[in-house]
């Protein structure tokens, strides 16, 4: 039976059918037929075309491609134009056939390294031109730079196909020679790992890494797998591996080239080593070693078609690129770098024009030019851009009345449902589908109108999501490394001293070695790993506990008491609110649907879920008090906009309170813009508003002449009286003072409250607090975000000049972070001298609040271009115009700080840049190098939000719960604190808390992971930890499948570990405190708190066929005879018996205890 497609799958299928129908429809028109005929007449025909508007260009290219089956090269003036065009073309052409020939991203003679992904994507495009008939989109910059010759690319590439015979060692050698990094685990592009008969590789041209498994010399399978969990995703038939660099240089040639470097370039070589690259700027230095190059056009077969978009701009772009290259050549030469002739690296416009003479060409023009022959298509952009559905419906009816086929392309399923509901009623001939078209168009010759939802309902073109490779999987915060501090539930805080294999009664097993105060030490067997957690709670070094002392138990008891008091308060407020009568808001109206449809970006799934929870709260009769957690820029404000609109639409007033005037102003601007098309009056109260104006606004609020008021704590003043308030929105409540918080607390049971916070709240704490506070978590970054290009570099005038002037030239702003107040004025004077044309401002924590707010307000209003500040900008402002950040002495900041600071930029669709300026590389500590390398590599969106930023989460917990609770987190560790909080909330809610049985296992078998199976010690420890944390059989089976997937079939000692984990789970369900296995006999002892009844004993006997003897000493015990089963089935026989017994414990009727 075939699975039934989901509604979302149907929506996408309908969308694709719609696009195919549009392409098919235009193919039959006169103009397209004429173009096809013209291109078929001669190999080097040039056709001038006009009347091509919106996404009609992509439809037309699709029609040509499928009718002529010839490769097409589309030339665009700028690199920024290529990505959106590639995405648009993929709507009408199979995505596997559409490529973007990337520009390297660095200019000639810049001694920097091209990103591996960029190189891989470029080589993939070139390879496709040699082997297929693709469509390739290329900018002038990517065509100007010369590249690897076709024969060299074929020789340097490797295709591995399922079923063929291959030498594993030869593949590993090829990867190393091609610039791939051999690592213990594949986590980032360019990594490969070899384990037994398995090779993992992350190719530069793939979205996912691949796992190649051998059976002897035969390629048995090729599977894509996830970086995040290392699990296989799907089988594929082949994988294509491209080299890391465009130009390959043998070791001897490289050695000869390096001899040409003057001593002054030593620092640049250190930088190359830091980023794990053989040589920065190799593409520009390769000709000096005799490497040959080719033009991109050399890859085109004779029947290729070239399309020159905006052909009138192309010559100027070629000349501009050449001029910049000459400038960089002069600069490199003055710094002592060896340089080659420009023509060995670049093609001029004249050469490009000559090279393409032999090909057929299409030249689209925006209008006809006198004296030229044109083929006119007559398409035009629709003029329906309005927020009023009635006007849109009238225009659509005009199209339909003229007999046109009308299609509406929506960006996502949710948007399609909203638009169809607003426009589709009584219009069955109107077709809706999910597709990301750049722009709509009307094509009279085809009697066709194609509309897009973002043009119908918004002022913005919806920013297009880009598919990025799966981000690096940051290490789990619980992963243990030698010398890490740990918390043992029974013994307190110790220091982990590594994994040790010990032999007990002839059986080998691995143990965790933990050191305590006064040189005491314990060995924790791996089955008790769950009683050990990595310590997190303080940035300073914690005190080691003393074995046998009472201090640890006292600390835990103090924390228990404090947690219970806090939980009681939370539960009390929660309970009062649930029974207090509130206002039940009505369901969504058409206006609500309109404002949601006008949102200019695609909602993430987290946003959709959170909004559904908010609406459910508002429409219930109980008062809402919901906390929304999510990083800055993850879409919390849009949720607040929709909630506020819902309240206003129902006739209620809304207040939004923010901790600073600048943030209040930002909210005011956002809400005004989003609600501009509706009859809604929004006012603002803050220190930026004069007294007379404030008085008038207060009168409007009390007379209900204002629908919404936004401000700071000024809104909590006694003179602020609302006529009919229904919703209060609080931004970053933890940043308000105690007195203000008390006033806010009194409102909690009276009206609906929505609180926003950008501080990450740890998942474990979310689960604990769910019963005491309604929370919605937004962990998903917006799909349209671009990763931030991050560069680590020694401090230099040149880097600062280039970074600042590039941002200023594109109309943007800059953060310059210098984290020493004492010398910030000196840095200001230095930058003014270096960049006299740039305007600066200064901000730091020692300025008074009014002065600081003023400077931040001026910067947010773009009154100056560069803000020099300390790390106070780490959280708070969201300024889309700021897309470059320069951090001075980045080596002195922690990973969490660097991550947060870098997150201040990249909040728009513009490419953002982060520069970490440091002292000379040779002076850096190993720790600083690792941290900076991590930041340079961790460009994936959301990377670190959960794991690497553990200290941020702990800070978030302190903000949420208060500084007193943060002290207890430091004293006993975060994980144990969360466990206590979970128990306290459950107890106060009247839930049954079963005491966890600590089952001790003594199994007569070897229990360890051999080094030959998993060579990396950290990965072995991680496997032990995950098995100890497993709470059900499904968890264990999932880990087993993953382990077999990653490392091959487990040997017996590893298989025993999985059986042991299942035995422990079953034994806990049974309430067994001890399970021993000796030969063919199981000895099991129940915990002292376990009540044993006659029915229970009868059930245990009935559950298994083996002979059982029951007896009681201090606790109830049983002996189970295996009768040769263990010898036959191994440890799995024991697992099956204990599992069957645990399954027999159905709830019993009340009866006497044995």
C-alpha cells in the first residue's frame, strides 16, 4: 500500500504541476517558436529580444532548455544577481541541471583563501559543462578569473560508484593529495575519516557528507549522512569528489615557490597554517610555478547558447574588475609578494568577446533600440501591489474576464492557505501553488497571468532562502575531556582523569577515573555513567568535594529547599491565573489574515507553533502569561505584532514595555510599519518625547483614542491609565529593576501578558518549567539568513581600511569592538586618522545611561557610520544596516562572547562580515588558536545555540530565575539543579515521584569498546555516556543502529554493552537494586523500598519458563537458572528474561505485602 501524501506534499506537487503547465503554455506561442527557429538555423546566431519582464525570463529559458537540449550559459553583471536567478530558474528546470558558477570571493593578489564550498561549487559547475548539458549562471567576476584547464579538472576529480571495485588506501591518498583533512569524525566540508571498511567524506559540492562502505574491495554502499547525529539519511549510487583548490601544486613545485617568499611574509604563512590551508592566495601564485590556466568559455561545447543579461553593463564590469585587480597587484608587490603578469590570471572584456563569437547568443534588452532587429515577447509586470484584498480580487477578475489563465505562486504552504482563503472564494479557475518565483508577469501572447503572494500583499520582495550545507555539529556540552570538572550525584564535584580499562575477576571493563580533594580517587564503572554529569555552572574553577565529608549533602539540601520555595511561588501565580476570569479574544478575522499574509519573510516552524500557542491562550477565558524565548532576529517581534493586532482587532488596547528607550523606539518603528495599512493608532512614551506631547498621549490612552502604546518603564507610572487594556507585551523582563518587576507581577493575573526574551533557556530547564510557566521556544533561525563570513587576521591598517570602506560604500554601518575603556579614546583617534571620511561614535558601560542611550539611538538612526564600543553591544540592538563587525584583540574573548558579538551583524539579506583582529599568530596560545579557528569555521546558522554556548544558557537560567538561584547552580552544577527543579515542580503539582533505583550490575562478561573498533577515546566515552543515559529499549536500539552505521558490525564486547544497557533499563522497571550473572545463573535483589505481593511473584513466575527460587534476607531476592541458554544465546538471553519479567508488572489490585 502506497503512503498517502501529506497536504504539504500535495501543495508542492500542485505547485510543480502549475509551473510545468506555465512553461508548456508559453512554448507554443509565436514568439517562442520564432526564437527556437532562429537558434536552430546557425551555430553562431545572435538574437536581440525585448519584452521580457519578471520571472518570464526563467520560464523562457526553461522552454529553450527542454526544446533544444543544449547547454546554456547565462551571464549576469554582478555576483549578487546570480544566486536569486539560479533559484528562480530551478522553478522551471530540474534543479540538478541548474548551476551557479561561483566567483572565488577574493580579488586577484589578495593573499587569502577561497572557501572550500565555493571552490567545490565552482568545479562542479565546470565539470557539468564537460559531461552534461546544464544551465550555468555566471557573473562577470567568475568569468574574468581564469581557472583550471578541463583536462586537469578531469584528472583531479574522482567518481566513486556503488558496486565497483576500489582500493580504499588509494582513495584516502587521493583525498589527502586533493587537500581534504583526515579527522577522527567528519563534521565539516573537506573532512574525511577512515574506520575499518568505511570511509566518511564531506565533499565540497554536496549538501551532506557521504559514507562509503566496502565489502572487501567492492563499494558495497554509498549513503548520505547527517553531521548532527552521524546517522545515514539515504542511499545514493555515486559520489563525485573535487579537489580543495582549483590549481593543484606538487610538493616540489610548492617548495620551489616558497623559496621566492621574503622573510616579511612569515606571518601570512602562519595564518595559512592556522586555517589548515597549505598556502593563502595559491590561485594567484600558481602561475609562478608554471601552472597553466584556462578560460571558463573553454569548457563550453560548440552548441552552447550564451545569454548576456544587461549586456550594456558587462563591458564596464569587466573593466572594473580589471582595475581593482591591478590595484591589488600593486599593493601585493609593494608588500614584497611575488606576482605574475595579469593576463595569466584574468581575461579582459576584449578576449571574452572574441572567445564567445563562435556561440549562439541571446541579448535581452529592456526596450527596443532603433536600428536593431528585435524579437519582442510583450510580457510585462502586473500592477497589483496592494494590501486591500478587494482591489486585488477586482484585478484578478479582470484577467479572468479576458479569458486569461491566472496562477498565484505562494512562498510556502501556510502562505498558500491564507492567500487561497482570501482570494480563491468563487474563483474555481484560479490556480494556487507553492513555488518561490522572484517576480510575477503577464504574457498576453500566451493569455497568461502569473502573480506572486509577496507582490500582492507586501511592500517587500520576500527574501529568498538559500540552502546551506548542514552546519558543523558542535560537541555535546556533556562530552568529557581529560581534566573536565564533573558532578557525581553521590560524591559531589570531582575532576575527570580519563578512561581506564581495568580487569575484575578476569573480565575487562572500562571505568571513568575521577579525582577528589586530598588526592582521593574513585573508579566509576560505565554502567553507572548516568550518575556522572559534566559540571557547568560557573566560569571560575569549582572547589573539589571531599570524599566522606558532609559538605556536599548540605549543599544539595540547601539547593533543594531554595528550589522548592521558588517553584511554590511560580506554581501559585500559575494556579491563580488559570482560575482568574479573563477576556476570551475572538477567532481570527480577515484583517488578521491580511496582516499575517503581508509578513515579508517566511515563518519558521517554531514561529508557526508559537503563534498557534499564543492564539490558543488569547482565545481561552483564562489570562495568558506566556514567555517567548529565542535569539535576536529569530522572529519574536513578529509574534508580538500579530498578538497585538489580534487584541486591537477585538477592540482592546495594547501596551509594550521595553527596558531601554532605544529598544522602545525600534519596536515603535516596527509596529508602525507593519500596521501602516490599517486604521490603528500607535503612540510612544519615553524620554525622547517632550512633556507636552506626553501629556497629550496620556489623555489619548485614557480616552481610548490610542490603540497601542509603546515605551519604557515610564508606562508603569501612576499617571498612565488605560481605558480598556487587553494585552501587555514585555521585552526582556529580566533587565527591569525590582520595583518595576513587582508592578508587572501584579498585572499577571489581570490581563493577557506576552513576555519576550533573547536569552537562550536550556532545554532541560524548559521541560522542568513547562508545568509552572507557559513557554514557547524559537530555536530555528530564519531561512533567509546568510552565514557570516568570518576572517581571523593580525591587526593591520589594510584590513580595517578594506572592511570599513567596503561597508560604507554599500551604505552600511560598522561595529568596532575594543573592550578596554581606558584606551577606547586612543582607538577612536587612531581610526579617525586612518579613516578621515568616516563618522564615529563611542559607547561603553561607564557612560551615564542617558548619554549611552543617546549615542545608541543616533547610531540606530544612522546619524554616524561606525560605533566604537566595548562588549556592551553583546546583546540588545537589532540594526539591519550594520553588517560588518571588527573585534580588536579577539583572542582575549571567550567563545560565547565572540559568538554573541558576531551575531550583532547578518540580520538582513546582505552578506555580513566579521573580522577578528589578533596579535601575530606565533604569540597566540593554543587555546586562543582553537577558539578563533572554531569561530572562523562555525559560520553555520544557529551553530552553538544549544551546545557550545553552555555558559550563556546558565546565564539565561540565572536571568529567568534570579541571582539567588544562580548561586545554587554554581554550587551543585547545572544538571543536578535541573533535576531538583523537575522534582520540585512535579511534587507541588501532586504528581507521583518514583524514587530512581540505582541498579548495580555484575555481569560475567567483557564490557568495553576495543580501540580497533573505535580508535578515538573521546568517541568511546561518548558512546558509554549515551548508553548510560538511555531510558528505554528504543533509545538503545537507535544507538546500536547508529554505531553499526558509523563503525561497522560491533564485536562481542561492544554488543555486550548494548545488552547490559537493556538489562539495566528492565531491572530499574522491576525495582532491582542488584543483578549478578555468574555462569548459567542470574541473582537478582529488589530494592529495600520495593513492595512485593503474591500476585507480583505469580506474574514473575508466569513471565518466564526458567526455574526461579525466591528468598528473603534483608531484601527480597530471586535466583533464576538459565539452563544453558546463555551458552546458546549469550547475554541477550539474560536481557530477554529480565525484560519479560518487567513487562509482567501490570498495575496490581491492593493486597497484602509479602
